[in-house]
C-alpha cells in the first residue's frame, strides 16, 4: 500500500455521519453519473483504467466502511473495485457492511457509469473520479486527453485536504441555534419494491429555457424549481379538494448547492448543503401562479444567502459532532440518535428535491467521444422522488428518480413544459 502519509483509518466527514446511519435497501445513498460513448466500451481496458487510477491517485477512495466502538471509519485496503455489468434498474442497494466498496463502476454497451454513496462523496467528487478514470481509459488506447481541472492522473500530487472534512475546514462551530421545521406536504404514492427505481427524463433545448429564466431575471435552477413546485402545488390542490390532505401544510422545496462555489476547497468528500424555499396554502384560492412561485423561490434564496442560513445549519451540525457527549457515545446509540436527527431535520420536511450540477463541459478529446451524460440522484423514501438537472452540448436534462408507483407529478411537469413551448423529449423507465 503506497501513500504512507494517508492514515490507515480516517473519520467520515460531517455529512457522511448522517448518511451512514440511514443507508438501507429503501434509501441506498447511491447517486449515479453515466457517460454514453460514441463506441462500445472495452470492459477489460476500463478495469485497467480503474486499476491505474484508484491506488495511485485516489487511495482515500480505496477504502471499506468499518465499525469501531464509537464511530464508523473508513479503512484503507489493497483491494481494487471490479467493474460491474450495468443493470436496468440503477442506484440499487449495496451492503457496505459486507466488504463492499462505497461505489461501483458499471458498464454495458457504450456506457461508463459510476454509482457512489454519499457516505464517501457528493456529486462533485463522483464526477472527478469518473472523468479521471474515463480519461485514463482513453489514454490506454493512445488518446491524448487535454489538461482539465476535474481530471486527475496517476502519480499527480495528492493534497492532504482532498480526503478531509471540508465543513470542519471552512466553518467554525459558533452560531445560533436552529429550530426544527414542521412536516411538509408530500404527494402520496404507493412505494415500489426496493429492487426497482423508476425514472422520468426530460430533455429540452438549453438556450430556449435559459432565455425564459433570463426574462424573469432568475437563474435556471430557480426557474426549473418553480415548474417542479408548481406541479406539486397542483397535486396538493387536488388532494385538498378530495379531502386527502390537510390545509396549512407548507410546500417546501429542497435545492442542494455545491458549497465549493462560495468556499473553495481541495476536498473531494461531501461539501454541499441546501436552500429550502417554502410557502403555505391555507385554502384552494391561495394557489400561486407559476411566476409567483418562481418569485417566492428567488426571494427565499436571497433571504437565506443574506442571513447565512445554510452556514448556520452547518455550524449546528458541527457543534453536535464535536460535543464530547456525542463523540464518546457508543456507536450503536449514536446510530439511533442520528437517525432521529435526520427524521427531525430532513426526512418528511420537503415536498420535492432538485439538485443542479450546472452546465457540464469536457476537454475536446472527451467531448468528441462522450455523446451524452446521464445523472440520477439517490432514491428518497420521503418525498419519494429525487430530481437532478444539468446541461451538456446545448441540451438541458431533468432526471426524476422515483420510488413511488404513479406518474402524476411527472405528467404535470410535462404539461407545464409544453404550455411554455419547450417541447420536452420525455422518456420514462418503468417495469421491463
């Protein structure tokens, strides 16, 4: 095992301490980024790229999850993950307690995909690892891939901060207390079997929808979030009229953000948090128009930024994990405590989720060979759907992963997109 400066064991980052206690067949914590190539993938060469990259550039990802008396830790190993055959349903459960890696490379046909648990990293770290392996895959075929900020090579220097907790590196623990929020309205749906994960993909012209956002003087993610939350509101109104829902439940939307944009860090572990715009409908007549919802989202985000709401939530989390009572609490007790914490401050508090990875660009050698990108967030029992948006080569894609059996929300989103003249290409992945 090389890189003696990287410890044999090291702790989970602050966010991972939550994820490790909620992982289950129904909440896998695995998100996925896939690259569709212009030609079939050579699995043997892909495995060689993984063998070259993981031990020599990302040894802090060459780890297993281990239990100690007081905590879960990451333990380095000489083992290297094996490339797996891809499957129809993705992001499915892996039992990390049985000697499995916290991520898996998958391939089938022209696809190279990486599914990674939030116990180990977020979307940014996933993308860096995937692109680095993909660049090495093409280098082995004699293709010279240009230098690129998100691509690391075997033998490149490793910054010690890459495997550290960026939250603790950037933020202090000092801050105000945070009150628990009330439960949000969540569209109902019958849960599907754990081995399935349904998806609905919307693809549309990037410049067309970007122009609509500009006309309203909002960002693209605010505009798309408005459409998504409008669809949730429509279902809520239907449920109010039929007596299936109570009035006064907040419609609260979760928008995860990459904190690296405001707080640069070398860390490739988790470093994201959430905006949570919301509003409440007391009667059916209180329903908002799409433009009103967009303005509400934009206003709430401005308020949260100005008042450092996200930063204060992170400081609260850091205070909890630094508390001696918590640090020396037996791990088995800690698991129950953090599961309760997640229930109070996360699960059931959001009507919907939309993560934006922004506009993806690649170096010319890869852009020529990567025809499309596919990104799917980890499954979420509450609110039952987890959506991502990103753009590549002039196409905006919104991908909704679902653990429930109905398509009403997706149908309403499609209706609104068509009303706006966006003409989305929609593809639903349901039963085989």
